[in-house]
């Protein structure tokens, strides 16, 4: 099932996960969600992988939940399980030790936009479009709202959620939904540039920092400082931190050991 719905390819310490329902614009069926969660679970313990790229096959990145599947299962229990599974997927992306970069070449709507907002970084083609259009069909994008409202300013998030209109990549960049917007023929080069920089860093340091970022974001300012001070003290005690400081002083490239 995983091989059908999500394709994985590894190269130079980077794992590419490609959503593979191109005819459905990679709609997140329950099977697709399960396949992606399974891949993420495997990556969480794969020390050979230092960064993850999430991409989509075909003309779109991800169109959101599979509305035909939802229509075919008019059962509150099915609805609840679907959204619980989707929430678990988004949390798994954030919990993954490695940085996750969304490669957005086409539309990213509803839960697809949620997925972009959930990824740590996002690089998009100027042909990409982003929307939370549920309001058009009487289904407010409440779960996508969680990631969206934690990524873009409140007024921008509410505009996207309440109007349901698509925004282009340049607007998404201005909102802070994505990190870079590049010409379509430059998309893979831009991804390679980002992943090249990430894979040159200590994977342990990135793991520590990513976990701390999401944890401190949920705390008050005073609690966040107390928490991150403890994190930095633990980080400083690692061999990679000692190596990094020594390499900086000696003006040489560090050699990370991941401990």
C-alpha cells in the first residue's frame, strides 16, 4: 500500500516522499494518510536520512481530503477517524527528527495547504496556488486552520479561511506560508540548495532545535526562556557542539558524529 500511495527515493542523505495519486491531485484518502504516516515512522529512526522532501506527483501537490471518499462514507465515526488520522499525520511531520521541506509545484488546497503549513520549510513554484476553500462547500477548513493560523498572521489566515480564495506563490511568500517562490524550472535547484545546507549541519543539532522550536511555541515567554535555556545547556554538552566550537575557532570544517 505504501509503495502505491507514497513513493520514496533517497539520495545524498535526503529522502524524497512523493504523494502518488496524480489523477486525484494527491487527495488525502485514509489510505494515503496511512501510507505517509508509515513512511514517516520509518524515517524517524533512519539515521542515514538528514532531511526529507515532501512532493506530489502529477499536476498538483495536494488537493486536500478525498471528497469522493467522504461522500461514499456518510458516517460520523468515519469522519471522526479521518480527521484524527490526519491530525496524527500533521503531528508526525512536526515530531520527525529531520527537517521536512514541502516541494510545491502545483495546487495545495485545504488539507494540502495544511500540509504545506505544517512542514518546517516550503519551497514553491511560481505556478503554485494555495487555498483553504472549504467555506465554498459548507465545510469550514477547521483542521487546516490549526497549521495555517500558526504559520501566517491572523488577519491573513482568516481572509484565506473565510473567503476561500486561492493565493499565488508570491502572495504566499509575503504571508510567510512558504520560504521561497521560484520559477518552475528552478524548483529542484532551489530544493537542492536548501537540502544541501541542511545536510551540512549536525543532524543532532537540527533534531534538538526542531523539537525545541515547536515546544517553546506553546509556552508563555517566561516558560519558553526557562525551557530553551535548559535545552541549550544540554545541547552544549554534546560532542557535536564541542566539535562545532572547536572547528569554528580553528577555522576548519566541522566533522559531525551525531552525539
